C-alpha cells in the first residue's frame, strides 16, 4: 500500500475528506488513531450523507466493541435496512470486539464480502497492525490513519472550524488560541463555542 505521507500506515484525514467530498463512499472504514474528534465528524458526515435526517432514526446503529460481541455486530451488518436502502453501523473501540480467533475470522470473512447496503465504520484509538483483521482492512483500502493535526495543520483546522461556526477568526488569533489551549481538538472546539 502506498505511503500517504508521514509516519502513517494508510490514507490520512485529508485524503479521506477529499474522497468523501467527491462522493466516493466505501462499505467499510477503519478509522484508527487518537484523533477521535475528527473521526467522529466523519461518522456524523457519513450518517447524514448516506441516511439523511429521516433514515438515521431506523438505520443508524452505534455499538461499543467492549460491550457488544463481533457476532451481534455482524448480524446487524448482514440485516436489511428498515424503511430505507442503506444502514450505517458505527463500532466504537472496535479492537475490543475481536478478542478471540473466532471473532477475528468472522470479521475477516465479512471484510472479504461486505453487504452493499451496509456501511460499517470501525473506530479505534489503537489497533495492532499485526492482527490479521487490521491487515485485511489495510489491504482492502478500508484503513484510515486518524492522527491529530499539529503545527500549521492545527492552526488551519482551527480557522476552518471557526469558519464552520460562522465566527471570524484571524490567523494570528487562531495561532494564539492553539498556543494557549494546545492540540486537544475537543478543547479547541469548546473554546470556539464560547
């Protein structure tokens, strides 16, 4: 697989944003890394774009991999959407749902033949790249590195986020805010809300 820049092992947030803006959607996403703020925004975007306001009530499912087993999640992934043609399944802490060999094999079988009407989003702050299911995600192009922005990218993110919130924020003020708050995107977002 191509190196998409830096230390990452797969396409990064910017690559994923460009892909989604072009209307290219995959059946499976593994959003791996510490940038849970932007990963959550990707999930929200996909739910809104693929399901719309009316479809999200019935066809948007959220699971916690620590509390829900792989069998239950894959059962939902293989089911038909209700009152729509698509469903989105978001699994937080996805690495926890594949704690044994049987679960890992079941997930790999699903990765090899995903259901067209399902978008499965696996999110994890830390994944073990040696695991076969992670390797399968990378090979199939489902893996996206969600590393938090830093330096100039962080300042640019702050300016864009302020613009999204319809706040005028000069570049110098964004730099100052980043210097004062640090690189925590949740905290920066909270400061912009004030």
